[in-house]
C-alpha cells in the first residue's frame, strides 16, 4: 500500500499553541497516534472560535467530521508545546477540508500534518446542508 502524502500550503491562516500532557502519551513514551487527533480537534474548536463559531453553530448549522487523513513526521513528547496551524480549503457543495500542520514550538520540528473533511449538518432537520454562504465568503482565495 502506498504511503499517504499530504501537500499543504506553506502557510495556514490560523495557529494556536497546545501543550502535550502525560495523558497524550502512549506506552512508547511519545504522542499516541489516536490522541494526536484529539489535539487537532482542540485546534479545530479554537479555529472556529476565532471566527465566532462553534462546532454546533456555523451560520446556524453544525459540522460533522466526515473523514481524516494524517501523515506523521516525527515523535512528540510530554511537556512539548505544539503549534497547530489550520485553514479551510477544497470546498464542495456540502463541506470542505480543514488542513492542518503540527510543529514543536521550541524546535520548529514538524510532528504531523493532515486534513479533516467536514460537512455541514442541520441538526433540526437531521440532514446535511450546503456550505453556508457566510462561511464560504471567508475564504475567497479558494473560490472555484
């Protein structure tokens, strides 16, 4: 099976710092692969908050994670502070990809990169919905 290769732009518009705790580590003493996604999820919540949104309220709709792809670049350890950079791209009728890169604050070492596919969801009607115009307009450089 070929390895996943994820190409990202050189810069992403949002970044936040997240410290790694002991509970993020596995028996090998480094960041657990499953818990890496919890760090990315926290960054996603902060990214949405920076635009005055929540996962349940983006222009009146919620978001659902539809898929995720990631590529590990190096180990990360307890006590390190990660910088998670994120941006939206590759829009479709119902969603987009949230691209992200995780690096160690102290060294600049890239730890992982990936993308999380989200779709917009109307929790009242219990169905997926088109990307809200207000959200879409925030990303003019990714217009078709």
